């Protein structure tokens, strides 16, 4: 399993593992992955849905009824919809974001994929992204997907996080190191 999976709660991991097993058994892994992506997007877009998921005030029946309507309108059906409703009935809806993350991690591990979080001062060009991906693929022996985040505060360079490893070549870090070195001297 990947390092990301170890950071996910046991409940989320158990549910995600069961969902992945069932999706593989039924040959609907891609459909479930797409449905979970849609549901996560809904959670991120709607503060009301976020409150419904996180709040213990709502009963399991109220959550399930609301989810029936939401899932139907969003076009999420089949195994994914049944999974989300089951989670609501079991009073574990608060853990759905973790379950989605765990599902992705388990699926990526089965596919031999890894995700690298790359922070840069500006958007990377397609050529730079391709070169970075090629270098990461060669060093890990896996198919590495790159998630780029822009952070102007790093001043220059890159910060690459892959699993539990991090390579920080940012100008901000180099300047901070120089600052500390200068304080030690004087």
C-alpha cells in the first residue's frame, strides 16, 4: 500500500477497500471512480452538503433521504450511490471524504501509480511537466501523476512531494538556510 493510505483512518480504509473489491468484482471500477469524483466535487461546491455530511444533528434517515435526491439530480447511480447511502445509514457519512481518498490510493496502488505534489512559483509549461514526470517515472519505477500547485511565496525552484519523500529546491528554503548559516557565524 502507498504511504498515503497509512494516513487515512481505519474506518475510511475498510469502507474503501470493500468498495474497491466490490467494484472490481462487478467490473465497474471506472464507473465508481467517476461517481466518487462527482460526489467529491459536489461536497466541495456546496457548503450545505458539507454540513449535511459532517453534522451529527441529522438522523441517518434524513441524510439518506437528502442524499437520494442529491445523487439522483447529480446523475450518480448504481454502486456509487448505493455505497454513499449505505455509509449514511451506518452513520459514517462524516468519513466519506477520507473514504474517497482511500479508494483513490488503493486504486492507484493496484495500478502501480503514484501522485507527486509539485509546488512551483508559476504554472509549469507542458514541456517542463513532461520532463519532470519522465524523471519521476524513471526514479520510482511507477507511473507518476503530477499535481501542480502554484505558490509565489517560494520565490523560485520547486518543491516535490512523492509519498513520504520531499525534495525542496525552492529559493525561499535556500535563502532561509543561508540566513541561519549567517546567524551562526556572527
